[in-house]
């Protein structure tokens, strides 16, 4: 899009410090070290202003034993259970459900219709989009001559700081212990994480992904859409997996896998 800078009628264009101009421009130029990063910060400021809601709706239900921090927004028909701890500047949109004994860190947003089951933990500066369920039961049954018997899932989900989860994802609680999303994990929409999975720091996962139970994913991995990973594997740090791949073996650090 370089050629458009000379004819654009935009008020301001953010460009890199080393960007070479070959002709006159009509717009105001702002030179920065990282143009894309600066653009993201501008959008973040606008988004923060747009979503700067505060106050508790009279139609929200907050249990007596819950603690809600300063400058929070709790929308109509939201429910907050017993012994919940909500940090400062948290935004809980309408029809969200926060179960008993849940902890939510400062500056986190739960959009409309998010469900967080009991005993789960969500860190600071997280964003969870509509329709996502945190802490649903893991899929585990003891099969026998009379059919399957459900194995109770009595663990929880732990989401660390600066995690973003897209719409309509399901993060299952552990059978025992915790299903864990480490700091900085970013999920697209429609991702299913099974019981006792651990996803490492700053791992990105595009839409439609599935990870089976007890798999451990390293940090700084990048998975494209519809990647499926079977259970009890170890996915090494920095693994890159292209769209529609099925992973059935452990990976080595820095390896890449083609899709389909």
C-alpha cells in the first residue's frame, strides 16, 4: 500500500522512522520506531475509551460473600457466586456467569454470555469473548459392561495474565489438578482445550483447534486453523503447525509442520 500515501486524504498516517518518501504528501506524517505497534496502541486507546463502562446494574445478581473491586462494570443479568473475588477495573458484561470461588484479576473483561464455572482462576488483563465456557467438565468416562460411568472432574482451570480467548471456546477443567493457559496465550474462536492440558506462554492458536487431554504445549508456539493434537503429548517450545494438521507424536523445539 506504499503508493497510497501520496494521495490519501487521511488526516494522519503513522510511518516508520526509516520510511523513504519519493514525493510530496497531503497528510500529516507521524514517524515512529514501530509503525504497526504504534497503530495498535492508538486502536487500544480508542477501544479503552469506547468500552469504559463502570457501575453495577440493579439487574445483576451478586452473592453476599463476593468481593468486587473498584471501578468495575457488572452488566444486567450477570451473576456472581459465593466467595468470588473480582479485582479492580474488571468488566463483566450482561448475562455472564461467574461461579462460586472464582478469582478474576484486575483489568479483565468477560464479554456477554461468558461462563466461568466454580473454583477457576482468571488472571489480570485478560479478555474472554462471548459464548466461551471456562471450567466445563473434561470428557472422561470409565467404560464397562453396563456402559460408561462418568468420572467426576474435580480440578479447575487456571488462566494466567494477559490471555485472550475468542468466542465460543471451551476450556475443560482438570480431572485432578488444573488445566492451565500460561501468560500471554492468545486463542481465536472455536477452540477446545481438554482436561489437564497446559498451554505455554505466548502461544497463538487460530480458529477451530482441538487439544486432547493431558498434552503439554510449550511456549511461543504458533498453530494455524483446525490443528488437532492428540492426548498425552509434549509439544516443544517454538513449534509451528500449519492449518488442518493432525499431530500424533511429540515435537522438537523449533520444528514446523505443513498442513492438511
